[in-house]
C-alpha cells in the first residue's frame, strides 16, 4: 500500500507543473481521517500542494460510500483541477 501511495505522490509531483496557475484547487478525498495513516497522507499532500502553489481541499468520507460520492460530486462542481481518492469501497467507486 505504501509503495502505491509513494508512486502516486511521484506521479502527482510529475503531473503538476510548477508553472501552473497559482492557487488552482486540487483535492484529496480519504475514507477516514480517524486513521493516523490518512492524517499523515493529508499532511504530506498539504506540504506538496503548498510547495507547488495549489490550494488543497481534503474531505473525509467517514467510511461512507454515499458521503464519498457526494464529496466527489461537490468537488467536480467546484472545478477542482485534480482529484485523488482513497475509496471507502473499491466496488462503489
């Protein structure tokens, strides 16, 4: 799991150009922030977003697939430039 997240972070870093417009919004939707791993993931994502000049929105789905869907729909309406999801249920995604 950690290797996959590290690879995702590398891809994210390569995908997001430092010449991107300042303060575009990117988002991270996690299954829960009650797990220290996902809190660390959020903190790392915030650090990288700040470094690259992006606003980061982090939403907690509280292990609820319906809430996760609502979060993703909300972020889509907001015009989020990039959306990373840690699904609550891989079948529901």
